[in-house]
């Protein structure tokens, strides 16, 4: 039996030129509304004193985690992890509650007002199924973005991970098993891109225990607006019990 | 980036810390206009330290002795005074460049017309490459066969002789500028002065002079003297906005263009979708105009596809194959036995008789560029990765990336002028005043300010980009290089002040 696929990204920070071609390609591919993007290039700005300067660009997107907190947080099971490792959102099932948005430790999710659903990188799963690379990887000018099967030892990503020192964006406290490996990420910048502690420690539990039946009734009915309001409340940090 | 990953050592010369500089091994904050001094010193070091490729120089160059005599004074110590890069650094880079030869190159740069001495700067760069003999060497420059090989030309009647002087001054004022290039800003100036004759109409295609040539006010004054202006473009750009007629061309995704050859491969541009609105291909527009002017014989094609088929007449490939494949690689031609350069001597002219005959320096010589006066700054311009020339500022996604163009000001200088990051500042040159948003940074020399091109649009047809940011063309003073006809854009000096309230 062939080994199961496990898709992931490798990002060589040393090769990123900060052109944002990845961001624009993704926006065009998925018609992402103005004001949002599914991936990003973090420009750390020009650091140092003239003329001893550096500038680093750190590109990123959904980490397609092994243990994704967004999946745990989703009450309608719209967000799920595919067999091939990609974490995706079924827009038909998503109720737009926004609960997954703060659950993500990397701020990779946003609320798509045009569609009324949560939105994020889906690894261009449809392109990948056709044997193509994700749009951001295919367009990457500097060759900083790489994508492939982490379970295949002959894939470019496996080779890069084997041949280079890589880091994943985790801390001792927070490690959802991200599947994006960074090469050449300056150590002094780790804190800038580290996962933030989960803002909803008991979130998944509360939903699963008490709220799902209620939302379950509401899904597909007229109460979606309430669910959104609910989500908005949670975003403001208010607890469900209040 | 692959070359860097493979160990290429990149040195960037720029008064500004660009993204290229950010990825390079070394950034040298050269004083504007003095790149020539830096390169002359490298030439000096290669020659006087015996670090050049004697065989290549003997076989493929002319005028070495004149060059050697001509650069005698240009030591690293001399250049250090001019370009504000330490003499030891210049000498070291010369050594490292020679050590890496022939797998090394001095890059000719991209937008190269910055000062009136830029032509000789480019020559100095070409000479450096010849001195290390990097032609057809891995990591050096590759010689290619002539352009257009293999494609047939369409049969047209002979073109009538034009009796009048060309309005752009070529060749009567600019004898060395190639006829097919011309001097755009000179058309504007001569239209305005009525000398050598008064122009009445202007047909503009794939150019946007309102944005792209210096001194926008002057360009609009020249437009006002015209009876009739036609612009063909894919967007309602600033030039189209001031035209009598706009002929909308289909974008590159919607049209056929004549086939082009790069190296030994023919590439096709074909429509991915049908043209939107009333737009048409350039081939269609010009044929229609020709026919209506009674000049149909000069456009001997039924439609776009027929034009391309005629181009392919002599080749064993059909248009259908080309459309499917996207390109066609010509059968390999035998490698030329020897390198031949497109110069009068067929070799690299280290000393140029052509230039000498027209009264210019045969060997690049130092020409002192102007400097900013009290309270003035060099106004630098340059591209950004997000936008293509002056054409994409209205694209929804690219506009989102960079909606306007901030003015880079050195942090220390800004503090002295009480300018904070994000403040509105007024930039004034001899010919214009433009407000910009300040971006204060360590990434630029204290004697410079910088902004990118293509903003400050007049055209309300550009719904997103209209009136966003400022136009550097409003500030640029027109300086034309007498050799190349290029605009020396960085010779414009400006004053800056904070806008209060």
C-alpha cells in the first residue's frame, strides 16, 4: 500500500524578496475580498543603523497543523483535515460563527463578509489534485515557497528539510504540529512569528458539550444571524456563560 | 536568488537600501551620480594590477592602450573621494571580481539613465566585463544570435521618403541615438517651441508621456498646442485622459501580437479570452486605420491569425501547432566559430572611434555630476516589485499592495526637519510642487529622498489610482543626455518641508 500523503510547505526565508506575488496570486486564484488575504509577507522593516542594515521578509499562511485547534473549535464540522493533511473549510457547511478565527494560533483565518464564512488557505487542494502546485508556490519569484508530500522522501520539501536546518513555529507551551517548515529564519525574529497562546482554552469543550445541539438546530434555519452574533461576542472575549 | 543560494557574492551599489540590497552580501551606499567613478577605479585596478584577461583583450577588444592611458588617474583613493566608498573596499572588490573571473559580471543595471554621465557609466561596466572576458562563460554573459531570425516579413510597398526633419531630433541633434528608439521628450519640447516646425497632431501608442517624461506641466502645455491627439492603450491612462480620441487596445490576455523570437525560440501571444468591451488588438486597429486612409497595401493581412501565418511561411511549424505548444524552438544553428560584436570593429571598443568622431570621450572619462545645494536633496526614483512601469497602479490587487507612493527620507534628516513618519511633506523642484506622505527610514543616504513612479494620476478613468500619491514627473527637470537621448532623472534637486495642519 502506498504511504498516505501528508502535504506541507517549506519556506526559505533567505530567498523571499518581499514582492508579495504569492499574496496576489492567491487573491486572484480564490477571489479573496479586498482587505483580506489568505497568505502574507511579514516585512520586518529596515533594521539597524545606516549603512549597516538588514531586512527580512517572512511569508506564511495556514500551517495545516497535525492537531488543528480550528477543527476542534468548529461547531458545524465545516473545517476539517483531509486525508492528505490539508485543512480546509466546506463553505456550504460553515455557518459563519467565526469561532475558528481566534482559535487559530497563527491568525491565519478571517471572516469573509462576501460569502459569510470563515476563510483561509486551503493549500489549493483542487490544483494539487490536478498535479499542479499551489498558486503561491507556482508564482514565487525568488523560489522561497515550496510545497509537496512530507511523507515522500524524494519530494523537494522532504529533501529541503533533510538538507537544511529548519524550524517550525511552535513554543514549549503551544505546538499544534504545524506543517510549514522555515529555513533561514533569524533566531531574533522567532518571537515575531511564534504562535500566540490559545485565546479560547476551553472553547472546543464548551461548544462540543453544550452548544452543538443548539447550533445544530439552528443550522440552515433563520438563526444563523444569531450564531454570527454569538461568534462576534466570543471574538470580543466574552464568555458563553455570561 | 538561485545564484545567491549557489554561492554568488552580490554587491549592490545604490544610494538606497532596496530589496535587492536586502538580499545581497554587500550594500554600498554610493553617492548619486558617482557610479562612474567607482567603475573607473575597478578598471584601473584590473589594468594596473595586471588582473585582466590578456587573451580575451588581445582577441576581442580594440583600444586597450588608449583605455590604459585614459584611466591612469582613477585610483581607488581618487574614487573614494567622489563616491564616498572607502578606497580599501573598492580595491578589495576589484581583487574579488578578478579572482572570480571569468565567472563574474558587472550588471548593467535596470533603469540606467540617472545622470548625464550615465552613458559613460554603462560603457565602463561593459568594459569591465570585457576585461575579465566573461562572454560565453558560465556565470558571465551569453552571446546570442540576431533577433527575429526565421520569421518572414510581410510584403509591403516601399515606404515613401520622409523629407522633414524628425521632430525628436534624431539624428540631426542626437546623431548617435538609434532611429528606432528616438528621444521622446524632444518631441514634446519641439512641439512646444514650434522648431523646426509646428506639429499639429500626435498619435500615441504604448507610451504614456504625461506620466513618463519629465516636467508634466510642460508636457500638458505641448498637448494644448495640438489640434488632435489619439491614444491607443489598454487602460484610460493619463495621456488618454487628455486625448481627443482613445482607441482601446485589448489587453495581452485578449489579443494576438506579432510573433517574437527570443534567442532561437518563437513565442506566441494569443487571446485567453475574447476582448472585453470595444477593445481590439493593435494589429486590427492599425489595419483599419490604414484602410480608411487609403493605405491598405501597407497592411497585407486579412486578420491577426493571417498575419502570424505569414510570419511562419518559411518555417516547418503551423500556427495551430504554435497555438497549442505556445512556443517553437528553431533547429539549432551551428555555434558561431567566433564571437562577433555589433560594433564597427566587430570587437569590444574599449576606445570608441564612433564617439570620438562626434566629439565625445572615446574612453570613459570622469564627468562631475551636479550636487544638491543648501537645503536640497537628490530626488531618486526607482521601481517597486508590485507595479509594472506606470500601468498597474489601478489594478485592484496591486493597488491594495501599494495604494500610494511614500517619500523616503533619512530618519536623522527627517528629525532635523521635524518630519515624523506618516506626515505630509511638500516636495519642491525647479518645475513643480507635490505633496507626499513621508516614510522615514535608515535605508537611504541623508542627501537623498526617493519615491516610486506612476502615482498622482490625473485620469478619473483610473477609479482606484486617481489622485493617489504624487507624480515624480511633476518634479523632474528635463535633462537629456546628448549621446543616448536618455532622461537624466536623478539630476533633479528638491527641497522638502512638512505640511502643517
